[in-house]
C-alpha cells in the first residue's frame, strides 16, 4: 500500500483533479504514481508531463526513451518504474525478449540499442561521469549531440519518479514484469 494518501480521483475538483482529468483524457487512466504526485505536488507532476512533451518532440524514439527509463529504473531499484517502463517499452515496440535481456544486463543483438543501454547504465553507475571511450562509443552508435541532451533529460525526469516511488512505496498498477 502506498504511503501517501490520494483523494478520490473522480471527485477531486482542485488543481490535482484538473490534472487527473487531463491524464485520463490522454491515456485512459491515471497511474498511481501520477495520482500521488499530483495530490501533493501538482506543479511537480506538471513538470514531469512537460518534460515528457519535450522528449516526445525530440529526436529520440519512444523506444529509446522507454529503454533509458527502464535501465535507470532498474539501476535505482524502483520496481514501480521498472514495471511501468517495461510495459511502455513493449507498447513502443520493444520485443519482450529484448526487454528481458535489457533488464538482465545482456546484449539484445541490436548494436545501437545495446550502445544506448551500456551508456545509460554507465551514467547510472557513475552519477553521470563517463569516460572518453564511453562518449566515443555512444557517438559511434549514431547518437547526436542533441540526443545526448535528450538522454540527460530522460535520465533526470526518471530519477525524480524513481525517488518519489521509493519514498511513497507506490503500489504497482502496471503488468508484472516477466
């Protein structure tokens, strides 16, 4: 059970309720993490959603964005975000066997994706410090300077939700990771 209380999503008419209505309209339901963040910090959730909008307008594919978030969530030990981004990556077209390999730290057979996973995992393990070799490898895989900015932004926003969900012990409302 989550640690922070969440008001009834249907009857909340305050700032949080307006955000809930927008999320429901966009994706059909309100994930428990978004409900809890909005209940206690509507501006924080608006910021997370704004970052997702910026990322959606960028040049990283939705697959890449979800892989980044999955890798960081695994490194952070956030079971909620692992379940969420495993599911969202699958919806974005990442094969279930590739997701399992990513979570296990094994190569997927896709050199560009494997370079991204390796780079992001190194970022997570080193608090963002990478060697010249790591930088050269991600560039050689075809990632642009602008995409390195987007990778950094995805890293930053998922770190927030990872920490929040660990604090809240948010109840997982995404399919179990197999």
